[in-house]
């Protein structure tokens, strides 16, 4: 049996915990807590960061595994026309 990748495990844990907190905040919002929207933003930020990191990591792994398409030359970025 093949083991699970660590990054997928961490991503699942972060999203699971953020989902539980988001659910608890939604319940609090329906109960009339006014600070729920600010707390929701604070909880969604780590989830967005984890997703962004995971997609960045997967993209780089796929580029190294399958070869990339066109790679920009560093001189292109600094060239002045």
C-alpha cells in the first residue's frame, strides 16, 4: 500500500480544521454574534494560503516531472526597449 504524500495530508488537515471553525462561526453568526464575519476572514486566510502553496508545489513538481513549456529567460524581464 502506497503512503499518502505529506503535503496532501497537511492540506487535508488544514482544510478540515478551517472547515470546522467556519461551521462553528456560521452557527455563531446565525445566533447573532456580530464579530463572525471578521473571524470568518481570519479562518479562511490560512485555508487560502494552504491551497495556494499546494497548487504552487504541484505545478513545480509537474514541470520538473514532465518538462515545462516555454521558460522565460531572465534577460527578458530586465531588458529595456
